[in-house]
C-alpha cells in the first residue's frame, strides 16, 4: 500500500510540475506544442492535460519539418503515449525549400497499386494506437531510428524532377522509381552495410531490429519491408562501388574486375612498379613475380533460384566474381578427366565430382595474393560439384591476367599442386576460354599448411622457401631477424665443410632450382634418404654369420650371443634400479615382493652369465677381478629421480624397517664384459677380438634406444594433441595424463640405456662413434607437435635435436670388422669417415634458409615502395578527374575528387612514416 501511495504522489507531483511548465510556455508565447514530448531531445518539452489547441499543434509541426524522424509522445492524462508527427497532420514538401508546391492543390492525389498497403491482422485489438499510419497518402520511410510513416508532397511543377530524384535529393533511396511508396534513408543503408561487414548481421535480423525499435510491444504490426531492404541494399552497394571507383566522372561501363581493388603491395607494372624497360638491370627476376594462393570454400552454398528469369546481375564480372556467361561457356566444353592421385588420399581430389542436389553452387574457389591475402579481382568462381580442375583453371587464368603486363614469373600455391599442375598447360592449350600471358613462367608450390598432408617428397618439391603498412613493418622486422640468424647458422656450418664438397653441393643446388619447374623430383636433393638403423639383434645375427664364429675356434664360438646377453642384463639392471627409485621411501608389501622376485630372476641371469664368462675370457680371468658397484648417471627429472647417480642412498625405499638393498641388491653388480674391463685389461687377457664385437652390439643398442626415444616422443606429442588437450572432463584428463606419464617412463628408461651404452663405448675407446652418438641432454627430450616429422609444420626455421636426422646408412663402423677379425680396433678407427648425406642436406637447407631470408628482406623493402607508389598513383588519378575533356567538373564532383585524393595522400603519409620508423634507410622506389 505504501508503494501505491508513493506512486500516486509521484504521479500527482509530475502532473503539477508539467502543468506549471505548460503555463509558463503559454505566457511566453512559445512555438512548441505543450501537449507533446519530443523523444529526439534530451529533456521533455512539456505536457498538458487540457484540450489540444490549434496554435500549439501548428508550432510542433513547423519545428519538426526538418526533424521528421523525431519520436514524440502525447500526454493522455496518465503518461506520455507514443504518437507520430503524421498523426498531427505534418506534411513534408519537396522542391520548394519546405514550402508547398504552387500547383499541388490542382493535382489529384494518386494511389500506388504496385505495392500492397499493410493492414493489421483482424484478430488483433483495434484499440491499439501505433506510432505510424497506414494511410494511402503516407510513404513508409525506414531510418536508423525505426520505421516511420510520413506524408510527403512532391513538387509537380513542369520543370520538376521525377519523384525518385526528389527523394534522392532529400537523402532517401526509393524502393521503386515510378510511384514510390517506400524509401530508405542513406544513413540506414550505410548502417546496414557496416553491420553486415563487421558483425555479419543479415538483412532479416537488421530489419527485425528496426521493427522492434519502432514498436517494442507489437513489432509484428510494423510494415514489413525486408524484401525491399534486400533489393535496395544491393543497389546501394553497387552505386557506392561506382562512386568509389570514379565512374561518376565518365560515361562507360566498368570492365572485368574494375570495381575491386587489388593488393597495393604486390607489383603492378605501370601502377606501383616500373615497366620492364625502366627497371634497374641488377634487379633479380624473382623480384617482379606474382605470388598467388588457390583454394576453395564449400561453406558458400547457393540454392537454385525459384524464378531464374527474375535474377538481375548488377556487377557481373566487375568485382571479384567472374562473368557468368563466359564461365558457363568454358564449363560446357571443358573435359572432366579424373586422374589417379600419385600422392596421399586428398579429399579435394577424391570429391572433385561430388554433386549435391538442390544447389546451384556447392561452394566457391578463387585466387588471392599469397603474401598479403588480398583476393584477385575477377578470379572467384562457383563450384557446380566438387573442387574440379576445370573450375580452378578458369580462376587461375583470370588471376594471372590481372595487371601482369610486364611480369614474367608467377608462383602458385595450391593444396594439391602436386597433382593439379601436371597437365595444367595442356588443359589451357586445349580450351577456347583459357589463356596465359605470353612468356609467363609458373612455379608451382604447396603452402606449409597443406604440404604436411602430402608425401615427404612433396615437401622439398613444392614447399615455398589489413593495415598493409603495419603488416609490412612487421614483415621487415621478421626479415631482419631471420637474415641475421640464418646467415650465422650457415656460416658456422660452411666453415666446417670440405671446400670440394661445398663446390659439389652448390652445383647440385643450382641444378635443382633450374630444373624444378620441368622436373620437381630434382628438388629431392634437399631430402635425406634414410634407411633403418641396424638393431642389436641384426648386429648379433651378422656377427654369428661372419667368419668370427666359423674360424675363431671354440673360444670364439658364441661370443656375440654371450656379449648380447650381458648387454641385456645391464638393461634389466637399469630398469630395476629406476623402478626401485620410483617406489619412494615406504613401498607396499606387494611392491616389495615384486622387486624381490625381479632381483632373484636378475641374479640367476648374472650367475649364468658369469659362469660362461670363463669360456670366452680365458684362464686369466678371475671372477672376483675388479668387482665394483654399477655406476649410473641419472638425468634430472622434475617429477622423479632427484638423485644424480646410483650412489644416492638417501632416497632408497624401506621395507619393514630395512632398506631394500639390504635385502638383495643384484642391480648394482658389475658383470664381466670387455667394456667393464677396459681395452688394456682385454689386451692382457688376449681377448681383443671381443672389443670389436661389443662395439658392434653397442652400436645396435644405441640405435635401438634412439629409435625408441624418437617413437615415444612422437607418441607423447600425439597424446597431447589427441587426448590431453581435447579432454573436457576430469576423468578423461586423468586417463590422458596417465598415458602421458607411462610414455615418459619409457622415454627415461631408454635415455638411461643410451647414456650407459655411450659410457661403455667410451670405455672401449670407440671415440669415432662418440662423435656420431652425442651426449643426450634434457632439453633434447622436449616434445613438440611436429617432433616425429623433420618436415613438420613450424619446423621450417628451426632444427630438431641431432638424433632426429641421424644418418644410419654410411656411418656404421661395423662393416669392416664383420669381414675380418684381425686388427679390429685399428679398422674401426679407419671406418670413422661419416657419410655426407645428412651433412649435405643440412648444408643445402641452411643455405636455402639463408637465401630465403635475404630475398625476403629485399622483397619487403620493395613492397614498402610499391605500397607507397600505389597510394600516390590513386591520389593522382583522382586529381586528374577535376576536369573532364579540359572542362571543369561541377562543384560536387570537384569536392569529392579532392577528398578522395586527400584520403590516398594520407594513407601514403601514414605508410611512409611507419616504414621510416621501422627502416630509417627507407627511400621510396621510383
């Protein structure tokens, strides 16, 4: 009750205040109508609960003749009820500065029969008063503030303009040009175009917003002008394009692609780049090349029109889409040849002929600037089925013909270029509607985003080595950094190479680049042709098949198998040691029992190995000779293995008050292998022949460990991409991380095995192999998404750790002693000459990286100059439009031309300031 009384008091106070304001307005003879509130102003004008006076209504009408879209409210005794100026009898006169036309009274009012008049639904209450009228003499005006009904009186003088032009002069676009009954203000058309561009707002949603702004309670009663908005918006966009491109100054139709702008940073001879006759003789040929990327989009679908005869093409071929008639003629005679793919199973190839019913276009395809992402005018085509070659042929030929006069080279990037480019020129020569610029050399490529879905050979054969001002500044900074880093890396690599080999590699590089267009396989010189490294079992099998076992007598028979079993025992010791450390200080009884069983089994293997040792080591071997604890170097890990080596006893697990090593500890026992004795002791025992055999087996062990590390690092990367990151629940995340930790334990185990193997190779004085099998660091075990693929995405400017590209074909030092046993150690040292395959590939790729960054720096500097020249060219073009055939243009045309020229001059100033700030030595290229 208290709230109701307060509301009544507030209402009474409001009426008293409004009444007093109205009396003050009447006393001062104000021109405003005190019965109405102007919602277009910040404060209410006033209200009166007295009968409406003619003088006040007239004042309100006169004040709003230039503000016809203001919303006003009428005081109904309780609140301001929304009404309209039309209901007050306000009329808008055209042609006489707001005054009635002198001959208007003699003209009989007409009724537009072309467009239906909106009538409210019969079942709705008739007492609803909407802020507009649906009278025969009213014109519906759609503005940013809502939908309005205005009584507009046209001028009917003999020299008067047509009705549509009179509306244009008032800033309104009529929906029809003969007897208009609906018009859209220029501001609402600009607002819709901006919302559609930046927010993706559809015409339906935009007009529904206007209807709700007009009447939030009954938006369905507001006249529906959605279809008219769709049509007028397209006409408005076409007029804007013609205006922006200067066609208001000349009477001709635009040519193909003339209503669209192309990339200002790409070379366009005669516009922003010099013609061939005016170029500097030292400029490289690749500098003036057109870079294009081709692709399709199957989201841009288009249904078959219900009435195709009613379709009107406003800008047929004048913007980015190709001309429909010539394109259809090309498709009618083009041969659809299905070619078997020689690469991977690409979807774009397999679904080329996939048709979909009820769709006139299943998607679009086109060409864009590969460096800056700007679409090429008149190069976007519709797909009738899938992404067929006949569609992309037409798009590419049109793109290569757009302002390429004076360009002799083009780089085309396409996700299936390895298949598409094979017969491209033959298809062009057989077509009546396809052509290429004379002398144009086309270099095919595959973008880095798609090349990793191809076979490995496609990477080296086809991989490529906005605010445009800010973009080029960022590219320049990246190029400067890339040039410094790549040059430093190449210089370091080049200093250690043999000059004779460098000359050979340079010749291979020149030949590959000269033949890559005709024969892409020439680029295979940049790829390592790896073969699988010999495993430990393969090495043991080779040893058993060699003359060592056949001619060495009983003492040598089975030595390779004995050494291999000893290496296996060492791996078991390492695994048991790591598992014991992982248990912690207080293991469970089940864990303690498992460790004891494994120790018992391990001790049995050690006893068997030691018993056979006397057979291979001779009579001079003593089973207690130099017995010591096994030493292991553990790699630091954040989650486990806090100790540095196996001597750390502080973290030994305890079981029932005793340490596990006090119970049984065979994993610390050193077994009698030649690597544990050393070369000198083996010479004393007369078993030098065992050194070569263990070196061979150790090499196989190292290969096995590195292969396991590589594979599990790749598995870890895949787990992160397919299990950890997509996990949306705690359960899935826990399971994913359990898998990751399991893989990490295997990686640590193989890393420890490799480190122990490398240490044993050092004990055998195999220093040549130590140059190949480098020390493993913790940073080498980092996982990336591309760690299993040397050509993976993101690795173009970086190198993986040494063991990812380890050559295993010519580096093996075991081949010499497999054939002879005499002087094995000497022969091993002679066999240390490494194969140059990997070194050659690294040298070529590093050189290519250095050259690419050097070319990038030169190209970016020229792109800065081309961008500046493009803006200045556009500015000068607009200034030439100030006169037409020597005669001055009208004032409106002159002002617009000067404004457009000023806009391009400001763009040039802004770009030049940014370029100089980034590169103080920048000078415009003339």
